[in-house]
């Protein structure tokens, strides 16, 4: 337990020394951040472009481990910096109260002794015959109604009029000392916890310690953090951007260190800031998932039991079947394993890019439930063209690797067609997508919940992009994602979108291209002839014609959400795509629905996102 703070200690305390130490840790963290960026964006990428073989692979792993070390270092250094600033802030407040009390006491003719007691001079009350000699009093912290009342009563009774004043100053000094003691008691365990293992390996446990450290410091540093202007409550991208610009470097880093998930989600902030914040969240959540998974593996029950014939009721010699306990355990094991597949896919993208033009940026991340992630291939803050792709039914964090592959392919095609201008290609999985075609995907609620955050994201790209003449933005939806795009564009009249692409669409929620608030000739759509969006499963092709199928299940309307965007009535532009492979009998096989990133349609989409006309 922390000892009570004495007057001499608080009087001698220098907040600037701790603020200087905080600056030192912040500088060290920034140096680690620069080293991490250099390793990832220069050294590792250069090696991937020029070297191959087992030695090169081994070197890449070592570089990844080194970058991870620097990432951990910068994160912890910024947490420590915030802790020291918070500690100094609390003590500085207590010291200011102490100094004010001492100064007021001296101005009123009292003297503060070295132990914090207050001496008062001789004096007499009106009507008294002679002076009452002076004395010395020691204060008690306020806040107790009984003790405060006793002090007032003693001051009224005491024959020396200076006694009451001295008691008041002494109590103020006691209040300041108590405030300092409380701050010391609060901060001592938080700062003591800020230590790392004495090894060179950043383990999953280290990252979960970062989460715990951050939570502890955030709780203790409430007064310091409250002194920093918080983000706008309206969450409007332009206001977010202005708020960020108004902070000092120290305040920015304090906010990132304490609220990485919140900063990573703020539309309108620079992409490199959001990327740094979200990658910390990714590292922490990935470590937590691994620890949970490893703990579950240790609970594996007995795998097999003898098979009992349902006919004879006897054990079949040599035949074994999984136990019910094991099957339940295995189901959860697979769920836990799937929980970090998407995280590993994102990290793999960071470990494999080869140039600044296809460097990934993590602009949003949440590993809970189905998971959400927003990944840009290329920097949208400096790109001439930005295309934001919204995936559809069945999309979730677990399978984001395939969606990132599509973004990579489109970015590469756009820059191949227009090498003079840069393109950033974004996967926007910033919503919970429907997970069933015959059930969820027939409802609009998923798109209803997504249209506001998607609109804010697109507006945020406009705020953060540094192009003097603005950025050419394309919004692209695949499958149910096209409904998300359609609802978003219909809702946001002034959304800074120049082109829209809808592929494999079940409808975009409007009857005509003009309802999307951009010129109809800038709305492009395509659906492959053999796309199952035309003949939804279960596969009726073996026993029903497409028309008969839709007459049976959808009253003749093959397009669920509004006018078919590839129809003449819709009024947009339709581009050609191959018919696509016919599906098999396996429900998981939907080849034509996924072939919009093949060579021919990819070339057309590359032309659209770079501003070309068909």
C-alpha cells in the first residue's frame, strides 16, 4: 500500500521530469514505428521482388519476427508514455492546489512549516481586551461533513481570529496531499505492471498483456484523457478530420494508444493512422484467439468409443465411433479455428506485398462474431482512383482472403491499364452480411444497417484524399453487396461517387439507375447467364425450368430487390461477361457467380474504375 504523501515530497515533485520521460518513451515508440515501417515497406518488399528460394523464405520470417518486435515495442512505449503523462497530470493538479494554498496562507499572514502545518500570528477578536497568542495547526482532508462542522465550530469559539483562517489553509494543504496520495495509490500498480518479458520473442501472451496494460492505464488516466478534446459525437467524417487536425502529436498518440479500435474506425482520418491503430487491434485479438484455441485443445475428451449395433444391441468388435463429447468439442474447436482464419489472411497480405502501389492498409477491423474488416490495396489517401468493393451473401471475416484476392486483381488491372495514375482497391466488409440465400438474402435489413456506415466511409475517403482535384471514386457491389451499394447511393444524395458497378446482382433496391444520384451512364451492371442469381438454389435446373422455379418460389420475380440492373428498363449500362460455368450439384459450387474477376470482366471493370468509358 502506498504511504501517505508528505508535504516535502509533494512540494519537491517536478511533473516536468515525468513529462520528459513520457516524451522519451514516445520518441522511442516513434523510432520503433519507423523501424517497423522500414522493414515491412522497404527491406522485406525489396527482398520479395528480387530474391527467392528457401534462404529468402527464412529471411522473410526473420524480418516478420523483427517487425513484430518493433510493433510490440512501439505499442508498449506509447502506453507507457500515456501512463507517465497521466501520472504527471494527476500530481501536477495536486501540486497546484498545494502551491495555491501555501501562497494564499502567506499572503494572509500565515506561515507554512516544513511538515505542512500552518502557523498563525497573535490576534484578538473585536471586543477582546488583549491579543491571543498565535499557534500552529494541522489540517485534515475535507469531504467529511462532521469534521468540517467541527472545524467551523472551533474557529468560531477560538479567541484568535487567525485560527480559523489557518485551519482553512491547513485543510487545503491536507486535501492536496490526500489527492496526491490517492493518485500515487492509483498509479503505482498500473505503472508497475508495465514491464515486458526478458526475452526477444513477442508471444501471444505478450499481446494479451498489452491489452491488459492499455485497459489499466486507460482507467487510471481518465482525468488526463478527459482533458483532451474527444472525437465528435456525430461521427461525421469532415468533423472527425478537423478534430484530428486540431490535436497535438502527444494527444494523437495518447488517443491511439488508449483507443486503437475507436481511432481505427473513425472515417475521415488519414489511412496510415487508421492502419496503425487497426493493426494493433488485429495483433491483440489474434493473440487472444490463439490463447483461447490452445486452452481448448487441452480439454479434448476421449475421441472414440466402441460401436454398438442398433440391430443387435451388442458391441461390434473392432468398430469405433466418435464420442458425443468429442463431437461437441470438435465443433467448437473448428469454430475457434475459423475465428482467426481471416486474421491470418490479412496478416499474410501484409507479409506478401511487393511495392508501395499494392501495399495493404487495414482501415477497419473487428474480430468479434462474424467479424468485419476493411482492407485497401494501395493508399486511398494518395490514389487518383479508388474503388470500394462490397461483398455479398456469405461474406465474413473468415473468408476475407478471397475478397482481398479480388481487390488485388482489380488494383493490378487498373494500374496495368492506366500506369500514369494510381488506383487503390478496397474490400469493404464493414457490415454483417446475410449468410443464407433463401432466407437472409431475401431481406433488406442487412443493407439497411450498412448504408449509413458505408456512406460515411466513402465520404471519409474524400476527406482524407490529398489529390488537389479530388479522387475518382467507384462503388462496386457483388451479389447482395450490390443492394448495399444501391441503398447507400440512394440514401446519400451528395455521396462523392463517380461510378457504380453491380455484378451478379439480385437488385439494388431502386427501379432506375437515375435513382442512384449519379448519371445513369455511369452505372454499370453485368450478370452471367449461368449465374445462380438467376436460378437460386436448391438446384432446380434438373426438374424445373428457370421460369418455373421462380414462379414456384418467388412468384415469377427472379430479381428480389427491385428492377434487374441489367435490364433495359433500369437505364444503366450493361457490359458483357462470359456465360460462366454451369454449377454442379454441390451447393457450395457457384462458379458463374464468382467469375466476374476473370480476365474479360476484370478488364472492363479496370477500365471503369480508371474513368474510361465502355
